[in-house]
């Protein structure tokens, strides 16, 4: 029977075994007789169902002998092992970049051609790879079966829940051998390594800005197209990133699960808590290579670099003013629209940004002055007021007349709006 030939009438492909022939026919008919008992998803072969089942059970039977990382299927292990061996036999003819797998090369080629052949049946959105389409499909409502017992956040895959769990435990098992920085996920380490190599293979066709990761490029492209695919169901406000939407949704619930152990301030995201923590430690891990100035946030360094380059790609369509960052343009637009979304709960005075005058005004109501001068004991409502005061001890006069400046500041806060 093994010598018999089975020919497909649709595409002419030959098969030696009837089982292989039947499986192949399903690619034409679309038949998927094997259904998952947990989620109802159907597959064309029993082996695909078996692999899928591991996303529910969390089983990962294939382990890398070199680093101990485990995988749900043998192909995942095979692909991973090439990281250790360095085997990259598939090369892009345009840029010479090499890949360990043919599928990775094909995916990379689409960044040049712009081809997007995978379409979402529900929303019509197109994607360059099947994995991107699968990730998108899981953003559809009701498809997050894995829930965190600590904070209630739900995920589409058990592995995402596992990685998320490390936010609560603080576990960071993946360490960079060059600088010692540790990460909670392997993908985080993989992306970080590109900082050392300087590799940025994904370039924007509109402004030529390059990125180390393909999804960073896709996110950046939205600044040109204005696309905001993530919409809040409560207020219809739209966002370019899913993380921004998730954070925004907490403004409706008031939920702030991440609390600073030093001052008690709470945040909607763990990343915001991490950044805030640096105000206590004074840590500034991001340093400018040109002038040596250090920053507590990467975004601060990124903005600072435009001082050296002079690049301001984000221009206001109404007045032509240009900015180094899209967020700068976003805030600037409020000058034209008059939008002031941040209001003081006590007096109702509204502001265009959440930082700056609003926190100072709120403290004038409560009388809170948490920033104290080490030299004379005088207390202030904000760190910037304390810094200004500190200059009176050393005799520095950076802003000219102190009295006039303070009068100007008070006028900005307390002067009533024109009606």
C-alpha cells in the first residue's frame, strides 16, 4: 500500500499514503473534524488539536537541553535551538539579513513588499502573517480564558498569564549577558539585545525612522495614518495601543492596583509604578551618548535626542508648529481646540495636562506640602517649588525677579477664566 500513489485532482500533488492524501484534501475542502472540548476551536488533523490542547493544559513536553526553556511543540524547540547554534541559512537578498527559518524569511520579505494576505473575517483587517491574525482574533470580545488570581486580568494564552504573573512575583529569569539587565520574558530580552547591536531592520516608508521590532513600526505608522483601533466601550475614546486603552478603562473604574511602598501613591500600570519608583531612588538608567545627560525614562531620553538632531517630524496642521514627539503635538492641539480634560475636584478649574498646575492647585486646597528644604525647614507643595527655593540659599537667579515670577504663577492659577 506504501508504494501506491494518490493524486489530488484539485492541485495535482501526489501522496504515497492514503492518510496523507486525506489530510491534504482538507486544505481544499476546509473540513476540520477535530474539535477542542475546552473552547470549540476546530482543526484539520488530530495532531494540531493535540498541540492546541496544550494551550489549555499548559503542558510543554519539549525542553531545550542548553537553557531549560520548554515548548508545547517540537517545531518551537527546533526554532529556539538555532538561537544557541547561530544557524541562519535563509538570507534576504535585499538587505542580507539572515534567518533561522524559511517562515521567518517569508515574514520579513513582507516588510519590503507591504503584502498583507491574512484577513480577519469579522472586521476585515488584514495582516502580514497568520500569527498576527491569530493574535488579533483574540482581541475579539469573550476570548480571554486565562485569568490572573491576583488582579483579575485575563489573557488569551496560558503563557501570557504565566509571564504576567511575574509582575506580581518580581521574577525576571532572562538576563542580558552584556549589561546584566533582567527581563520577565524571553521576548523582552531578545528585543533588548538590539540596543547593544544597534540593529533596526524595520524602517518607516514615510519618515525613514527605523525600529528594532516590527510591532514598534506598526505602532509608529499609526502616528502618520491617525489610526486608533482600540476603542473604549464606555466613552468611545480611541487609542493607538491596547495598553493605553487598558489603562484608560481604569479611569472609569478608579482601579489602581500598583501601589508605591514608600509613599503610597497608586498607579493603573506596573510600568508607571516602576518609573515612579525612580523619583525615590534617583535612578536614571537612560543616558545620552552625546552629552551624558541621564533620564529616568526612555521617552525622556528619546525626546532629549531631538535637541541634538533638531528633527521635529510632528507638525501641527493648523499653525505649522513642529514637535519632536507625537505626544507634544497631541498636547499642543488642545491650544486650538480649547480642550481641558483635567479638572480640580474641589474648585472645578480645568487644565490641558494632568501634570504642572493641577497637582499644585490641588495641594493649595489640602494644604499638603510634602517637599521640605533641608537647610531651613520650609515646606512646599511641589518639587519644582522646592528646587526654586533652594536657589535662594546659593544665590542663583535663573529666572530674574523672583517676586514677579511668583506673581505670574499665582495669576495663572487663580485668575478667573474670561467669559
